[in-house]
């Protein structure tokens, strides 16, 4: 049996995927692993290029974008490793990080998921920890919460020298124990993009498994390259997945409060950025982009949150 099965979901990230795989191939002499690439209907030649350079890797090719959770589950069903590493293609992982995650999991059999510290190219930290969504986290400023209540809301603002138990982790790099998956089930395919790893962590916590952030394992993450070309539609998926999580895990009353609260925030942002654009005569691209996103999100809500305006 392989020590680790690595599942990577790709959608039009050819350059980053090849770079990611180059590093993964180097670690095969350290850790016995198998790699699955699940391609979600890429149109930029991603899969064809990878097959040429990495013929030993196993491929699953979807004719269209099935979403992250469905694609991950395709890889999970075929994988055999004791642990499964769910890895974004826009990452660079070296052998030390993978070994550190595996060693931590080996030494802590009660841990269902362990996540790495995500970093930018310059070495600065990205947020790698997430609290379970609540009305507080979703209607207030998360950065302010992490600054005011760091023990309750851990994040990149603090320096952690040892692994810490958390609610959830960011899913760009997460090692999952097969035994835990077999107990709680695969990823929930109701989520197309975003919050699927949060939902998995939530179910594992409820089943008695622990979730840990391992800061010693560092992964370079070229954040959000798959979705950055379609930011408005990606934002729609973020809102949709947030609503799904609340309906499933917080109840209809909290979901309704969230919906109303986010609508109020969107209207206020729409007004604010509309005024800023008028004052600046639409000269600043950043302000124009923000206004465009808020317009799109507000229109999506007013239309009743239809499926067709997201990435599906």
C-alpha cells in the first residue's frame, strides 16, 4: 500500500500544475505515493501536456467542470494510501513539508486532518486556518476578529511554533486519514467550489476526530489561480457555498439572518463604491473592479440566486 495518495484537481492551470508535479516527482524516493490528476474539463491543453511529461501519473478526465468536491471524490474512490493529500495545482510542496505532515499524523492517531502553513512566494504567510462559519464570522470582519480575539480566532497574525488544534483548515493542502474518511464519508458534492473542506472538517469534528494546523510544514501557494479569471462568478460560488453550509449545519433561521445581513452589506458596498467611482471619475481600476463585483453579486441575489450565474 502507498503511504500517501495525492489528489490534485485541475482546471486550466497548466503552468502551475506542471511546476507542482515536478516537485512531487522528486519526493518519490522519500515517501511511497501515488498521484491522481482529476481534470475538470480544461480547455488550455493542461492534461495533454502533463501526460507527455508525467506518463506515470494516473489521470481522470472530465468533459466538463464538475466542481471541486465531485472531482476530489473521483480521486478518493480510486486511491489506496493510508493518507490522502488533497493538493491544489497552484502549490509547490517539498519533501520536508510532506514528511512533517505524515510524521505528525503517524504520531497522532486521533487526528483526522492536518493542514500545512500556506505561504506566498516571498515567504509571507497566508491564512491557513478557518473557524467554522457562524453569523459572527460571516457578518463581521474576520481580520478584526483575529486581531481582537486571537485565541478564539487563530490566523496568520500570530506566530505558531507548534501544531495547534483548530476548527478547520484551508484546503489548498490538507492531509486526510483514510480511516476518518471511511467513517464520515466523502466530500459533500452539494458544494461546487468553496467550503467543501470546511464541511468535511465539521463532520470529522462531530465524529470525534481532531483537526490540526502544522506550521512547520510550509507550502508555497499561488493563491486562487484557477478562479481569478472569473472573479464575479467565483464570488457567486463562494456566497452559494456559504448559504449551503448554513442551511445544512446552522438551521433555516440563521441562514435567513445571514442572507439578510449579507444583502445589507452588499447594498451598502454597492452605494459606497458607486460614489467612489463618481468622485474619482472612474479612473481607478481597483475601485471599478470592486464595484463590478458588488453589482454582479447584488444582481445574482435579486434574481433569486440562480445556478447559471456561477461557475457551473
